[in-house]
């Protein structure tokens, strides 16, 4: 009598079990890395500080120069975490909504649309309140997203990854030209606008964070609530509809959440590019394509990436600083070229 061989699990079952045990570990490691980078961000700068200065500043003291430096770095670190999380999450959502591995708030023109709206409001409508910047940025990001998707959907084949990337790049270039045309005659705002356009978190304050936090929280909740729907959209619109998914509603809600995150982040930190492109790709390598894990992991990884870029910008140019937008561009541009050149992208 021979014993039957034990049943071999289906490949899909094995694939589901293995990430299930490792995803939580990767998320914990990412959170630990983010915590370490946050401590490093508070401690590193043009002026060296010790642990006693950090603990005193956290307790509310700012009597010495070192304690005052730590006091300035705390909101800067918090803003880097918030903006990085927003951009990383928005990038993952945009890639899920469009099924486009090249989707990114910067590449699709969303960030530049927000920038154009803010700068136009400052130059032509006299906007000065920070709250008005946020609303203007959200409006500009929304209009830019709709315009790019509409242009990329024209012609045979609909909104393919290549057409969306080309439409977004062309739109970003056009918006950049419009920004230059608006700013050139206005010497009174040119200096501040150019500095803001680079993208950075150096001017952070608790007032700024408090102002933008509700928009970021709402965008975060909307995006996370769309995770299951994005999993269905990944199978294709017809399959998703057959599974009972309301495709247009799911895509619209997820896009609204991403636009809220992009607009709010751009209003307070400027148009920081490539975070939303790099982070989701790296996260998929670690936790897979399930958006229920991918979205929160992208938020944590985006926060860690932008915090690390801010620390690096302070270290490499001491005693001066390099804005975080320049650091992310140096990292993200080669990664974008790598993604474009992959054979799989052309087949999507």
C-alpha cells in the first residue's frame, strides 16, 4: 500500500502565504527607519547639537543656540514626513488608477498645475494667506490631472502609459513656461517664487503644518479607503465591473484623494518631484501589489525618503543647504529612465 503524496499548494496560495508573513516585518522595519531618520534630522545641521540639547528643546527650552536650532528642526522634520508620505501615497494611487507605472504627481503635471495656480493667485489676485495657497494648489492640481488624462486618452488605445507620460511631460513644460511668463514682470515676487519652485521644507513651522494637516488627513483616508477598489481595477475595467466594482466611482474617489495630497503638499513645500515615482516601485518589490499593504507602506517609505533627502541636503553642502527637491530629482531622474527603458513598460 502506497501513501499518497501530500497535496501541493497552488502557486497563488504559496505566494499569498509568503508575503503575508513578511509584509508586517517590512512595515515595522520601514517605521523603524523613519524613526531613526527623524532623530537624525533633528540632530544634524549646520550647527552640531547634543542629546542634552535635543531633550531640552523637546521639553520646550530654547535658551541656547543649539536648543534653538533643534526647535527649528522639529517642524521641518515633521513637514518632511508629512509631505513625503503624501507624495509617496499619491504616486501609488495614481499608478493604480491609471495602471501606469510611469504615473507620478510630477511627471503627470499635477504638481506643476498646483504651482501655476498658486503663483497666478499671488501675482494676479493678491493671494497672501497660506490657506488660500492650499485651496489654489488643490484647484490647480485637479485641473491639471483632468487635462492630462483627457489628452492622454485621445486616439486609439485610450490612456496608455506612454501617452499619459508624454501628455504629462508636455503639460509640465507648458505650465513651467506660463510660470516664467507670470513671474518675469514681477520682481517683487520673483525671488520667493523661484525658491519655492525648487521644492523644500526649510521654512516649516507648526502653523503651516496645522493648516495643511486636515487636507492631508482627508486625502490619506480617501486613498486608503480606495485600496480594495484599486486591487479590482488592476484586473482591468471589465473584470472589475464584473466583480461588482463601480469602476468610475472608484477611480474618481481615488483620484480625488491623490489630488488632495498633491495639492496640499505642493502648497507648503513646492513642487517636489519623483518621490511618487520611486517609492511605489520599491515598495512593490517588498510587499507586492496588494494595495491594502502597498498604500500604507508607500506612505511610510515616502516619508522616510524625503526625510533622508532633507538630511542629505544639509550634510553635503555644509554650512549651506541643498533643497530637498534637488536631491529627489538627482535620485529620481535616473530611476525614471530605468523604468522607461524596461521592456515590460512598453507592453503595458
